C-alpha cells in the first residue's frame, strides 16, 4: 500500500474524528448559558478558551497537517491559535482561528450578530485553513522574496487595498474562496493558488488547462513546493499575534466594528428597482404588503444571494432592511404571484449585489 494512499485514508478518518469531536467542548466555561447581552459585555481574554480546549478544531488542524503531508510538504506545520478572526500575520508561519468556532454558544452568538458563520462547516473551515496555510508557507520559506514569485504573482509589498474590483470573467486567477478573492492582492492570489494546488482530489491540471495565466501560477506552485517540500522552513518562530488570552476588547465592541465593516458601504436601492416588482396602485390593495412579503422571505433570500455572490450575509441583510423600510414608505404591495415575486426579488438583490461587488468596493477581509 502506497504512502499516498495511507495519507488519504488518514484524512478520511480525520473527517469522522472532526465531526465526532464537534460536541466535545470543555464544560468549564461560566458564560455558556449567559444571554447575549451579558455575553457581549465579556472581553475576549475572559472567555478562557484556547485551541487545546477545542477537540474539533484540533482535529481540523490535524487534518490540515495530513493534507500538507499528502501534498509533499512533510516538514511544514503551521502553528495555530485562537484570536478574533481568521488571519496569518506577515512574517509568521502560523494561522489565527476565530474564537467563535471554539464553542457552540459562541457560534450561536456569531450567527445572531452577523447572520452567518464563516467556517461554520467542515468544508468551509478546511477551505479557509488551506488559504491561510498559503500565507503561512510563503512566510515560512520567504517565497515572496524570490524574483520568480514577483514575476508570476506580483510584489506583495504593494499596499493592501481596503476594497477591490473583481472581474468574474478573468481566467488569470484561480477560484477558491468566494468573491474571486484571488484578485484582491498578490498575496491573496498566491494563497488562493496554494489552496487549489493542495486541495485533495483537486484536478487542477484539467480544471485550469484552458486558463493560461492561472495554469502558469499553478505550475509555478507545483515546482516551488516540490523544491521546498523536503527542507526545513527558514522561519520557524512560534510567535502568536493577538492571541485570545491577550485581547481586552469586549465582544460587543468587536461586533459593532465588524457590522460597520460589512454594512456601511453598501449603496442604497433606487425606488425604480422596487417599483419594477411591487406596486402602490390601489387595485392591489387586497394583496399582501411588499414589506411583509420581504420579511417572510428575508432569511431565504439573504442566504441564497450570499451563497451565489460571496457577499457577507450581514451586508445583504442591511440592504433588505433598507428595502423593507422603503416599501413601507412607498406603501407598496405585491403585484404578482408569490412564486414569481420570490424569483424576481432574488434576481433583483443578486444583480444589485453584483453591481456593488463590481463597483470596486468589495471588502478585503482576510
């Protein structure tokens, strides 16, 4: 039996172990039954959590290590820790994992505050971990200093933009995380390319064969990882940046800033968009109000548009709330059958969301 097959079987086993560990959370947390208001007033460092207290996350990290080994990176093991969000610090070959994934109560809080949980499923967590591992391996082997790296991806010294304008038709970048995130910055392009390259079962040679520039990046990745795979990383520090135990910020302040980030810059809907679907004509006075229709359909609409566009659910929800308020002001009512209204409303919000993304204001979050 080949070593590659053995590693593949180990990864499958870790899938089941990760799911089995999901409920195995340390019970020594006094805030587990706190209402949201009380929990929001706690500081990060008061949560008393670490990666060691979360078997499910430890299993995910172990799975990442097995995948790295399967990809030929036998000596690269990025260290991981809990922090406020996902990130891999510049110059450090490690990965910060968001605190809310360490306990079911915090997952529920994240969902109530942001309407979505980034990394809430095993598939999503592994996609993000592979992306962050791309940043970490770049730091570990100082790959961004190589001339060939700059020729293929560009200079990572280019300042990070606050937002970017993706091109959905581009074949110069791989697609891994939502919202064409590889287009945000050369460092993200590298991390996304690494994630595609290392994903088990990803047949990138076939998938990207007709994408010359993206294919060239994957070929570079294959060559450079083959070169460094058997070597010790140049950077082996185990430093952690902004570990949970040192963060004095309250959860309330954290979510206030996070909601502002995802909800502040979305443009207003124009009345003409709403009037294409709803009507203020008195002949529809017997029909349900547009506001009531959108409220009843809000969660489904939000999740559908977020899934297809890659925009954060909280951002879309702010738009829907504005739409509902405007429908009330205009006294709009449903003018078409409900099934047709659902379809048209989904298309309308999707188009407006895509217009927003392509306007150059798509946030850089990772």
